[in-house]
C-alpha cells in the first residue's frame, strides 16, 4: 500500500466531477496512469511506466526497501517509451516510440536507450542518435540474463527498401556493437520477420517471407556460423502455420503456436532433427497461449497454457525443474478465478515476483509476491481512480446462430436494473479476420462498453464467424461473407437476447469501429426493421474501395489478403456493400472518423455521407482533424461518447446515467 500512496504523491492526478455511480466520462476517457511494473534482477528497485497528463510516458525507479523515488526518465513531444526492462541491477533499457494517433498505440522507432537506475549515464544504444549513428531499426531479441553488460538485437537498415536482418551484441554501457550474424531473409514491405535465440543467446532461428516466393513463409535454422538451412515453409494463403517462440533448454526442439494438425492454435514442439512437430497443449474449441517459467529473471521454458472459452483458465505441464513456479501460478489462478494472471518480472533468485491480474471486469492490477513469506502484497492499479469502484459487469455468453453454429460473445449489462426489456447496443469488433473480443482485456474498447452500460444500455460484443481464436474452420467461414453470414451471426445474438426477455426487440442499435463501422450500417441494411440506428466509427462502406483506399492495397500481401478474405467478384462486393444498398436502409446513421486515418481513410466516410445526402437520408457527422483510426485524445473520446449517447437516447429511448 505504501508503494501506491507514494506513487500517487509523485503522480498527482486530477479529481473529475463524478456521476452518481462514482465514475464520470472523464474517468473512462483518461489514459491508464500506470502501464507496467518490473522488479530489478536483485530486487533492489521497482520500475514503473506512467503516462503523464500531457500523454507522454515516463519510467520512474523506486528503492524497493525505502520506497523513495530514485529517478524518472521521459522524453519530449511525441516521443515516448513503449516498454522497458532491466539489463542488470543498475541499468534500465527503454524501447522508444512515437505517438501516431491510431488506437492508442505508439509506433516503435527502433531506438533503444539505456540509463542507470539513478537516472545518470543515459545513452542511446541504437539508431541515428547513438554513438554509431546507425540508420537501423533495432529490437531486442535476447536480454542475456547471465551477462550483465550485453544484449542481443536484430537490426534492419531503413534506408534500404528490403534490408536483410542482422544481429548485434550491444554493450549496455558503451553502446558498442559487435555483429554476430545475419539471416538470409529480407524485411519485405508489409512483413515483419523475426528471430529467436537459442539457450546460449545465439540468433539461431529466423522466420519471414521467402524473398524468392513471397507467397511462402519460411523457417530457417542457423547451423554453423553464417550458414542457414530451411526447416519448414508454409503457404501464407493457407492460414496454416507454425509460429515459433522459444527453443527447448537443450536446443533440440523449438516451441511454437501451431495449427498444422489442429483446427485451433495449439502449443507444439518442432523437432529440429526429424522436422516433425508434436502437439503439447491443445484445446479443441479455442486457441491456447503459452505460459513461461522464468530463469535468472528472463523468460525460459514453456510450463503451461492459458485459454479462454467458458471462462479464463490455465493448464500446466509436469516439470520438476520449474515446479515451484508452476505451483505459484496455479495457486494465483485459483486465488483470482476467471482472471488473467501473469508474471511481469522476477528476481534472479526467484524469491520476488511482480504479478499482473486483469479481466474485462478488472482494471490491470499489480502485486508483489514474496516466496519466502508466501505473501502477496498489493502494488497498484493501472487506473487508480477505478479502484474499488463498482463497474458494469461483463460476462461470457453463448448463443446459436440460425444454422446451429455456437457463437461466443461478451454481454455487459447496466447496474441497478433488471435484465429485462433493456435497450441494446450491438458492438461488432474491428479486423475482422483473426480478431476477437476477449474477456481477458481491459482496454479502451472495454471503457466504451462500460460507458454504454453506465447509461442504461445492454451491450453485446459478438464473436461472429471470421473472428480469430476459435479455429481455422470458424475463421474461414467468414471469408467472402463479410456482409452475409458474419452479419447474420450478429443479428442472431440480438434475437437470442430478445427471446430470453433481456432485450426489447424494438430498441436495438449498432455501434462499431473499422470493420465494425461497416457492420453497423450493413446490419441495418440487411435487417432494416430490427436496427433503429447505426453509429459507424472509422468504417468502410464499399468493399471494392478496400482494393484502392487504405493500408492493405499498399503491399502485395495486403492485396492477396483482401482477395482471399473479402473476395474479388464485382457482384459479390456490390451486394455486400452498404453503399450500394442504401435503398433498404431505414435507420439514421452517425458517421464518426479521424481525418488522419490511414487504415480506412476518410474517403470511406465521405462516400457514405455523400450517398446519404443524395437520398435525404438522416445522418450525423463527427470528424476530428488530428485523430487516426480511433480517437486517442480524452477530450475527443468524451465528445464522441456524449454525442453517441444522445444519438442512442433519441432513437431507442432515453436512458438515465
């Protein structure tokens, strides 16, 4: 508790005007105050990343014993800190980025900065401002926990159109680089090759697009010096793959996420000698994600898997070497049921760990666990103003689509109201392919669901076909069906809630972003008598325009992805585009967009607005000049929510906050 109180004194926050519920729109719109917390290798310090009032992120260091502020590091203007870690007990490594105005995500610049815990001897290790003045984009691929003086980075020269990926051993004090290899793989435009080191910290496995056949992804093994051989290749058009993430402790196998033999992603071990994989952990209905043990303060072996279906849960392997950590994590999972539990950091002697706990109903919360005392101590919440507040609760629900397919969704209900004949807002997620709404997330999208529920609305987030996480068959069932099957899956969720009496079938609207913005209008086109209004946020409305406007048409990979998932037949595109079927539309539309959106440029919003004007169809308009694919600035979020709530109230009944 002292840690939290001291940080609150260091980071004084404003006191917003509160609703009767205890929270305000300002509370929901504010950026998380704290982002991450990590303990130093010997346990002498705690470092925390904190977003300041101007939106910039800084990292502060506290003496763990006295809880005194030791230092704070931040950068100016749009430059920010994406993440951080300890290189050794006395030196922090910061990965830098720039705020670019898209869904609250800063873009990494590839610059790596090192600074002492006391704030002294700061130096840029990579990039044009480093002593080497390199024109490279770098990322850390191994922290070398047994070497206090070095890290291993992969780098690519951004002056070259398709640069090779090189590896360097970098001194964290001097920034001195020593080249330790190069992969025969290029960073083709629109791709992100990556490298995995073995147990000795040697870059040994490279994954990327084959430069000779750019429809294939290849996995390459370094066998001797600069020699590499192909281990496996996968067609990018097949959606089947093995995504490696770590070597086994003896370097004979590579662990990865795989759907080569299963419909959902499983954790599998790829045997280097035989070239065969073995499924280690698998759930037949949902993807699993690896849970790692930590050694010397660094990520080590795979010891289990987390998953979410009917609830958030985890399973663990039998591993005598890491039995203590397995017992710790299994115990924490029991202590925090139906929540996501993870270790952010651990001391080298494994006596102290920072634990992060979160879910759709729990603002991310950090604890310090002491194995010697078997004691869990609270540190802080990401959003301290939400601590101990009674938020609208989100739950996992299932319903049957009209063809019998089981659909998983999230349902958030208002507090203090009987779950009967409620007005409903359907919120289809963006993407849409491979994306899903997760119960494990507490993020800006979560905030919007809570805001709608605070104002009396039931909120449904359907994971319709095409969504990721539920297997390849489920995902591919959405291909070429963006405006038909996927939309029907959303509507079937509405009808299920109406049948249960939870929702009033005469008071239903949609509110979606990106693909969800498209779906918000397409649902009302497809079911004009059911949906009474639509809020289309950074959406697209003519599927043919996806071939010419936005991020996907800029690369061959993007174009192939569009053709594979949306389709290319002109009649199919036209029949599933709201823009070409507005004569069926009855619902008024609220169009919201960011003028600097590069994912779905504002041209998409303009064509819908112009078409509605020609028909004298009722619509409302909100565009923000300095926003991109989703509003970042709190004041813009507040304006959007106020106008959206007013729009909903006018069309599906006044709701009290």
